[in-house]
């Protein structure tokens, strides 16, 4: 496979090589690809976790009586006010 790098990408790789931490372009690219793979797996896991939490919240909401939005907001504001008073 042949790839083309932008001038910025080439400068980035050269900077890494000049710093002495990496010994070849291939090593830099291998690490970059490993990090990309880790990022993709972490993102997939995060999406799965969020979906599970959403599903759990939906399940709970289906078993809970609805509450008026204004009442709900007022209750939250009251909690904030109580918390603020206890911190003073």
C-alpha cells in the first residue's frame, strides 16, 4: 500500500523522529494506528454504555408516573437552594 502525507503530517512525523523517541516512520505510523484502534474501541464501548443507560432510564420511566414539568423544575430549584444554604 502506498500512502501520501500532507506537508503538515510529514513535518509532524519528522519532529517525532528528530526528538529521538521513535526510530522510523513505520514505528510512528504503527503507534498512530494502534492509538486509532484503541480510540475506536473506546468509542464503541462508550456508545454501548450510553445506550444501556438510556434503555434503563426508559424502563424506569415506563414504571414511574409522569410529573408536571413545572413541578419538576421547581423541585430541582428547591434542591439547589437547599444545597447552597447548607454550604454557607
